C-alpha cells in the first residue's frame, strides 16, 4: 500500500471513530454538539449553550486527532450531507481536489454493516 492510500485509510478510520463518539454523545445528550462546540466537545464538556446534561465522565475521546497530514478534522452541524459532517480536506488541506488532495468525509466512507 502506498503512503497516500495508507494516509487516506487512516483518515477514514479516524472519521469513523469520531463519528461513533458523536453518536455516543448524542445518545447521552439527545443532540450532537453544535458546530461551534465542535469535535473538542468529545474531549471536554462544552460550557456553551446548549450544555450537555448527561456528559460522560472522562469524555468520549481521549484527544482530538489531527488528520494524517497534520491538519484538524472539520465538523459541521447540521451537515450538508447528513445530520453531521466530519471531514478532512485531504493532503493539500484545502477544500475540493482530486486524488490525494480529495476531501474525505463521513458521507463518502463505505460502511461494513
């Protein structure tokens, strides 16, 4: 597997992990974090409205990962492609692109259900 494919596979795995943690957050608090609260809401309890009432002690992730290119993962609620969007801008770190520069989002990842 070449380096680009392994980085893309790592990004997809990270996005699945973040999405699963978001689902657990929603199960406990009846809503996803706002866009402003972001992915960091999975690590420490947000103190902005709406504050989660049943926040899991210790959070839902130990830390917010960086994508394999060293950039932050993006989060949007409501999403443009589903309830929430979790994504990386790929190797170039800017929206759009093709091949290794193509965006990777939770709406593009195949599920093994």
